[in-house]
């Protein structure tokens, strides 16, 4: 299976403008994707600990569109072929030079709160 999205750039800022730029390589639904930051392991390289996870909403993009995910607060918008999303985080997500950006295509996704599934 070929990739539909590609991480192009991480703009790591000291405040308002931290963002990830992603390019659509094919028409796709962003709702099939999550993006995370991973910490780094003791010996270097990324770990399997994902501290923050952003779930893209169901949203169709076309080949060659740009997707920009800001970590700051804001409202989803579009300007031509560029689509803007906001993590609504109070703090930068990528706060260490060893952190990594991980884009994951999820085949099926289900989420329930603890109170919905706990048995008395």
C-alpha cells in the first residue's frame, strides 16, 4: 500500500507557531490518521511512548493539498488547497530535539471512556 500523506516539515517554535506541515500524495480522508509525538529512548532514537495524540476529524483532502497542524489553540479552516487544524494545546508538543513526529494510518478506530465499559 502506498502512502497517502507525507510529513514535510516540523516548525518548532518557542511559542505560538509550532506546527507540522503535511502533503497529500493522494486523495484521502484525514479521519483515517492520527499524529503523535514520541519521546526518545535511553540509547537515543525514538521510544514507543506516545505522549500526545491528535486525531484528525473525518475530512477529505485532495492530492497535492497541504495540511498544517498547529499545536496552539484555534479553529479549523481552509485557505485554497491548505487546510489548517489545531491541537488546542497550551504548550508546545515537540519540546526536545530528540522528539519525533509520527503519522499513523489507522485501519479501524474505536474509543470508549472508562465509565462506559466498567462493570459494577
